[in-house]
C-alpha cells in the first residue's frame, strides 16, 4: 500500500512518470497499483487516481480500478464518473459486446449517481 511508505508523495511522483513510460510493460506494471489500493480509502489518492485514469496505464487496470471504486466506502462519485467516461472513450463500439462486465458498470453508474449532488451529472447519464 502506498500510504505505508515514509514518503508516499515521492512514490506517487515516480508512478506519475512511469504511467507515461514508452514501454507498455512498464505502464502495465503501474496499472497493478490498483490492487494495492483495494479495500483502502481512495479519497487520499483521488488526485493521483484522476491522473492515472487519464494516463495510458489505465487501460491495463480497468477491472482492478472499477473493483476498487465499487468496494470503497469513500464518496468517489467524481472518480466513478471519470473512470466510466474514460472506459467508454477507450472501448467505444465494443461496449455492446461486453456483457460479462456490464453488471459492474451498471452498479458503478448507480452508485455514482447516488453519491453526487450535481444535477448536470444526473442529466448527462439520462
């Protein structure tokens, strides 16, 4: 877990650089960080996770991050919104063929909507 390091900001800074590495294997390894966040509060890492979702590493960690978002007790509607929009951006036309993951996506949409007070988010989903 990142928070166990004496200098978690240093660890996050290194991960920020590595998530844009030219080597896809390095970006994939950075994606593995999501498993270490599972079962922990995500709010302290919200800014890092927002950057991560926008990065090339996100594609390697979509299932892990969605699981973390689903299981956390934190209010993470903004992360859910960003993660799901990026998921749609990446998968585009293939989403209709993703029946096995559709239940998890739907659960996250409902959770995100339940947590947000932003009317624009509600309208954007409808």
